[in-house]
C-alpha cells in the first residue's frame, strides 16, 4: 500500500502552506545569524491561570482576543486539534492524575473546543496517536478516566469528532506531506488523513521538560502526529502495518529503515543519536504540516522529564500560552519556564539535544528571538516559573540537575518514549 494523497492528489507546498504565513524562500540558505531576523513573527499571549476548572475558559478566551481573535481563522472551517497524551494512562506519580503532570488537561481541551465552536468552526476533530493503540480515541480517553462527551458538550454548535491517528483510522490512504526545502531528517512524511482534511490545525500541548528534546511545548507535541504503523518499532519492511505496534523508536535511534513505501531518510549515515534525530524530525513536521494556532497548558505540570518521576516532580506553574506562530509561542513558553529560547545544544535546556526552536526557525517557520515577538497579557518576568530550579535534587530539595531526568521507580512505570 503506497502512501498517497487523499482523493489521489499529492499536496503541493503552496496548498499546504496556504494561509499559514510561512516565509520559506531562501531560508535554508541564509547564514545562521540571519535566521531569526527573517523568520515570521506573531504576537503571543501569556497569562497566569491559578487552577483548572471554571477559570480556564475566560482566561483562554481573553488570550485569543489578545492575539487578534480566531473568528477569521476558524469560521465555517474544519479544525483539527492535536492534544498531548504521551505514554499510558496507568503511568502515574503516586496518586496524582496523569493530566495534571503529563497530559493536556481535559479542562483546557474543553475550553479550546468551546472557543473554536463559538468562533464559528463547523467541525472540530480531536486527534492523538496513543502508542500501541489501534482502538477509538474515545476509548483511550475513557482509560484515562475522561468522558469524551464532555468535549462534545463543550461545543456550541460545531460537530465534534475523534480520531486515533496512529494508523489509517477512518481514512483509506496515508497523505504525504513534503517538507519545504527538502527537510532535515526526511524529505516527506506520511500521515493520517485528518492532518490533511482540515482547514486549520491546532497544536494543544503540555508544558514540561523532555528527556530527548529538552522541552515539550506546541512544537514537540507534533511528534505525535506520525503513525506508528509506519514510524513505529515493529513497522513492516515494505508496507505500513495494519495496526500500530510499539513506540516510535525508529525515529529515536534509526536502527533500521521505515517501510519502503514511504520516503526514506535523507542521510542513512547521519548521526543515530536521538538528540540529533528527534529535534530534526519535529522541525520537519511543523514545516510540512503548518500549525495555525498553538495553545500550551502549563497550569500544572512536572519537571525532570515527560512521563516519569514521583510526586516530588509535580509543579504548578499556573501558566497558559497561546499564539498563531508555533515557534514564537514556544519561544515565549520556554522563557516562561526559565529557559533561554535562543539557547543551542549544550546549554540549558538542550544539554543533550539540538534545539527544536532553532531548527524550526532555520526552516523558516517562525522566530525564536524574543526581541521580535510581541508578548501580550502578562509579562514573562512577572509570571515565569523556573522549572530547573524547582527540580528536586538527590536530597529531595529543589535544584536537581539533568542526570536525574526520568529515573524509573518500582511500580511507577517506564519513561514515555513517544
């Protein structure tokens, strides 16, 4: 089964980037010092939100107004919303629910659905690619203790749908998304139809540290759009699998090629280091499948890694971030976590990896330079929460270091590898 475009068409670079505001011409040829000066910029809203519950909706609604509103973006449109549910719901830290540390919280998802619907969206499709799951996404929500009907009820009129994008789902073909300028890791990626059959794409991420990519925000959230039937541990040699098996370690370590039916790596002899591969894959994806709206749930989170640790890693930054340029939004989110968005490999938080912000900026997706980003709402200096200083050290007190990332504790599951 060769990956083909929906209705037999291969999406062109022009059609995929329409209305996205991306400036690609010559971006990869520019000297490093010019990337941030030429990449697009858009306002980013930053707000303090004390807790989940009733306060999320009005706070997020005000933030959407501050970035110019979303009516012109979504009215009459099909909107795809990629949420972040990395790992399995049974991986917990003590008795703390996973959505308070690892998953995008359902209150933030419901508020986003409500606001998209109220702004005129005709259809809202909630998407995620749960590892090792070929069942309906609604079933995965139920496993996490969520009621999918809550998201349907949050809509004021838009039809709300769900799709597990870890395989073909309700589609009959994978869609090929070429990466502008040829890509950094792959020249194109084959994805579930829902990432093509939409007018607007929303990345609804979680604010947290990440073992492989340094940080997880709206950009890293898009790593989960690639299906494990093609990019998974046990994907077949020639064709995509029928059901996903395993995680996405073929991207992490490149220990063998993906199925021959999909575009192969640009350089099979390049580094197998996951700190090299994962950031390039993520940057490719947000260039190939442009993000029109980014929302980051940082109300409650965890430090030290994406999906492991104990109750002492539980933190409450009380933050929400939203913007229409995914790199700008992540740059503000990184700064609000106490990190320098202009940092590169070797510097906090990218001690072990290349910067996803830098690579996406290099592809012309957006600027990470705070001097070129208008921050509306709260000031970063007023609401910033330092994730690194809040991390517990060996003595249990704040101030731990990267060596403590993602320790595995008996009875608490293994680190997420999504």
